[in-house]
């Protein structure tokens, strides 16, 4: 069984999670989606998970971007048609689970998972809660550390943009390492030939080489959403754009 990991942990912590997983399921194939989600950026984590999970066959996905760690937020497992999602109840797994088709929701018993690690840290539930739950799910024994949950849970909306005629309000959900500003505006909303951003007319192109080096451009990237870029440059740096920004555009 494949188990994927997506966190904002950076270095070290995900390695410990893998150790916990492999103690429970030595045959697990553990794949890192990313550990470079911006700290506490649940929306970005949800977006990256949503754009990755379907490329895995029947996997368990552990997603931990958890500003509420140690607090009252629940730890949940979404059992869906093809995948299982293990995550804090802050919406990070909801868009993916909803798309895959939620069949059952479980609440993870932190007391039971922490018996496996021998500790329940107030700051590292990735190790003490989510990794054990994901490992048990991968061997068909989620019921050993969780019970069915019938209450409400956080429903995060990824595509909360507004389109009114030629005017668009959308969100920058991810700045990649090249400085491209990835938005949550779906490709089907693009009707024009140019995007106007802060008074600058930017051509909508198919690929980067359609503009000169250093020129801004807009295109539909691999996420299937609008991206704002600078050829061989950084749109984010040049235009002062950050992940999470709500931006206003006009298409003409």
C-alpha cells in the first residue's frame, strides 16, 4: 500500500513519521508529495494535495498542516471510494476527499495512537497521531485507532473566486520555486487574450517562449488554473505578490 505525506515540516520531522509508519507496516511504500508547504498555510496544503492525490493508485494520504496542533481540533480520517485521507479537521483534506467521494468519516483516538509511539506531544501530532493512523489504515485496521464520526467537519473551498463579466477576483494559492503565481482560477473561466493586473496588460499564452525573456505572461499551468509568470524571472518578486493574496484581474 502506498502512503503519501504532505506537510509544512521542512526537514527532520517527516523522517520520524516514516519510522513510525514502517514499524507498523514494514511493507508500506511511503512517498513524499511535499514538505515545503508554507508554514500553517492550510489552503496551500489543500491545493497541493488536491492536485496530487489522483495520480496515486488507491493510496493513504497523510496531510499535516496543523496550526491547531495540541488544541481542540479533531483528527479525522476520510474513507473514500478510492483513497483514505488522514488529516487534522481544518479542511486540508476536504476538497480531495469530496472529489473522491466520502463514504465514511472516522475520528482518530489520540490516546490509542499515542500508545503506539509511547508519547503524545503537544506539538508533533504528525508522529503521535497521524502517522500511526495512516499506517493502520494501510493495513485495513483503521478501526483499531479510530471510530466512526457522524458530526460536522471543516469544509474548505478551494475555488472561491468570483467572475463578474470581464472582472475577476481570485486567490494566489501557491508561489512555486520559479516565482510563478499560481491562482485558484480554473481554466474554463479564461475567455480573453490578455489579463490586466495592476494596470499592466499581460498576454495569455500557451507556453513561456511566446514572450521575450523578462516579459510577464499568463498561462494555464499544470494545476489547470491561471498562473502569472515572468519568462526566466519571478513574477512574485517583480510584482510583490504572495501566497494567499486576493488579487483583482480583468480579462480582455
